[in-house]
C-alpha cells in the first residue's frame, strides 16, 4: 500500500473505536462516506483514492465494482473485518 500525502482517504466504517484508531495510525483524518453509493464514483476518479470498508460490505458491492479497475488489500490471517480499496492510478 503506497499512501502519499496526495492520497484521499475515505471510510464507511463509522465506529467509535475503529475510526479514531484509523485516523491515528494513518496520521490523518479519513473522510466519512455515509453509505456505499459514492464508492463507485471515488474509484473512477483520476485522483489517488483509498477507501476502507467492512468486509461484508465489500462482498455485497463486489459485483458492482468488478468492472472498475481497483486494488484491494485484505488481512491474510486473523479476522477479515476490513478491506482497503484503492484506485489503480496511472
């Protein structure tokens, strides 16, 4: 995962425990997506974008996102709770 200062970060994980931890460990505030509707738009932008979603939410969106080039990062071991989606870039 290559996060630059230009990478816009978003999440649908509005949770009193997870969100502050994400902001802390990523050393920036994540934009909040109130629902999955904007994910498709963000992944088709020319900008460098990263989106953190719940794994079950990603599975439900997967068929709709399949035609859009994007990368995913998931946990290799342990609980598979979150998925990081990013634009492919140039």
